């Protein structure tokens, strides 16, 4: 990796890194890379992070890297899990701006240009994402998806709670952001829904804005994350790890508190955020209680086997 870094410094450093985390993505990877290399601006690098794929993913990525100097291929010695792969790619970026691209999605040609314009227009913005069209496995449109995460609010607490209220498929995660702002967060953790926690934490550092153009094509297919069972999703995040008793709501509450405590915000805003989380916990107390009961039953069942 050090040799790769030395090579980069011999020429002008691009402004944007597109990180493509992938594991056994041979079916759609070429479509994704073609769409990224067809952008209206060229001042970027595509960094493919391969989680030790066992299919033709390495051959595909290496072929693209051989043809186009903007594509760089990094293979991890083992499957780190999706969250660690995402975070590793951001850590490796040497550019001012960064975005993740799922290895089965496609970007319209103006994606990077439009999002970069949004970031340059508003210095307070930390993430800019476009409108989304969902597509099927063959690339046929399924319909536009309303993300609802346009957060131009001045107060961090307003951005934070609007995001928690509206977030669903986490499509804004694939927008273009400021690398420095991303790295001030804890990035993605190896637990379910850490992409939600990441975006909520990021909203404490600046605005999240939507470009009114449909430029991201999110592919829905039988092997996508949203089609996985709960067990498969856990394996996707943390492969090979012994399954622990997880309390989704409690984990997210604890992680949100950690985000708020460490964020560079005023005492007034910190108090407003913590009070708001407390209210949400009270309103959802039945769900929190059910998680405790379910976890206790699981532990009892395991102890009896």
C-alpha cells in the first residue's frame, strides 16, 4: 500500500475518491464501474475495496484498473465485513471529497458534478446526495424513491431528529461528502443499522442537502441487503462472528448518545439533543422493554443447551 501512496503523490491529487466496497459482486460490478467512469467530470479516483471475494470480482476490478488509471484495486486478506470495508475505504481516501458507491448501483453522468456543485455552493454542507431511482436486476426502472433527508436546518438538533424521523433505506449514504467531516465521525460500526447512526452523527457536523436531479440508480435484486434475512444481514456486517444477543433499539440509543457527547456543538444544543432522545425512549418504551424480554429469553435458552 505504501508504494501505491508514493505513486499517487507524483501527480496532482484528484478532488474526489469514490469508494466501492464489494464482496462477490461479479454480477453487477462492471456496470457500476462503467457508470462511474462515465462521469461528466474526470477529477476523481475510484477505489475498489474487495473483501476477499471468491468469484470473478478480482479479475473484473483488476481489468478496469489496467485500462484506466483512475481505478485502483485493493484486496483485503480476509472478509472484514461490510461496515469495516466501508470505513477502511474512507480512511484510505487522500482527497477533499469522498463518496461510497454500492457495487450494484449505477450513477448517472452528472452525479459527481451536481453533488460537488452543491458542496461548493454551501460551505456548511457536509453531504450532498441526488434524487434516487430504483431499478431491477436488469436495470429497468422501478420508480423514484423519496428520501426525505434534505436537511438545510441551521440547528444540529433539527437536522438530527428530522433525519431519525424520515430515514428508511439510507440512500443518502451514497452521496458526496467532505472527507474531513466523515472522518470526524466514528464511521460505520459492525452492528445492524450503523449506517443510520453514521448519518445521524454526520448531521451534527453540518447540513445534508438533496440535489433535485435523479442521478443515483439503486438496484433492487434478490441478493441485495434489503432482501436478506436478519441472520444474513448480521453475517454481512460481521462475518464469522459468534452471534451475540443484540438489542437494536438500545444499541442505537447508546450510539446516538455517544455521537452527541463527542460532537462539537453548544451546551444548549447538546442538552436539547439528549432531552429529545430521552423523550423518544419514553415514547417507545414498550419496544425497549420487549427487546429486554426477548434478550433475556434468548440467554436463558442458550444457557439450557
